[in-house]
C-alpha cells in the first residue's frame, strides 16, 4: 500500500471524526440535495450505490429517494477472493446483511444480480479526492478494478474538506467523472486514453 496515500487517508479520516454530528448531518443533506438537483440524477434509471459507514456521506436517504422516484437501486457485494464487486438489485433494506469489512451488503439469495452495463450512474465512495477525479479509497482496490470495465457515469459525494491538491496516482487508479460537495459540483476533464488518440 502506498504510504503517502495511507498518511493522507488517516489524516482526512481523523479530521472527519472531529466534525460535530449536527454539522456533519447538515453537510450530508446539502451534498444529497445537490445530487438530487443534478441532471446526473434526473437521467438515472439504475443507480449503483454502496451503503455508507462511519463518516461517509449518508446514502440510505439516497436509496430511499431513488425508490420513491422508481429508480432501480443496485448495491455491491465484495468478493475478497479476487477483490471484485458484484451488484444486486435492492428493493428493501431487509435484503441486507453485514458483510465484508462491516459493510452492509445484499443477501444474494434474496436479490437478483444486476449487470454492470445496466448501471447508469455509479456513486463511488472514497476518503480523499482531487479535482482530476482521482480518489484515495480504503486500500482494497475494489472500485478501481470495477471501474476499469465500467462504461456508465461515475460520481463521488464528499465534503469540501475531503478535497486535496493532488492524489498520488498509481497505475491502477481510475478517476471518476463528477465530484459533488456541499458547496459545488465539479465535472472532471477526462484525459484522452490511448484508443482516442
């Protein structure tokens, strides 16, 4: 694991823990509302989203809103054997169980698999972010692997304080298309890949 990333991760997580609970809840609501007001959200039929834990932007309210708007919700299950993510359609919070790393994950016997190409918008979690759309996650590399073969739109939800000047980028790192904070929405300028040159 990149030691520089680990240091930044620990620092941001520590700073996030210091935020007053009421203020944190308020900021999360602003981030969600900014998402709900966006065309990204309005144009989404199938949403890929992780159940938040700790001091992440709270996502249960996003899932509930998606259901109310008749959007299909797909949540991931981690496979630690090859560090892959597989998404399943969620119709009720009762279809969840505590899984890998304490995350709430779909009970596969009670849910149906969703093909990754059916996901219009994927909300990608993380700890630290830069304006190039690169992120510092929790060190497992699950999302970077998934994003290598994902063609839908990606967005990360974060607090302004989670933005840093530059994430130390490694070869396997994948950036997201959009960042949404309590103050702003940032569209990331994608570098041309080899196929486009």
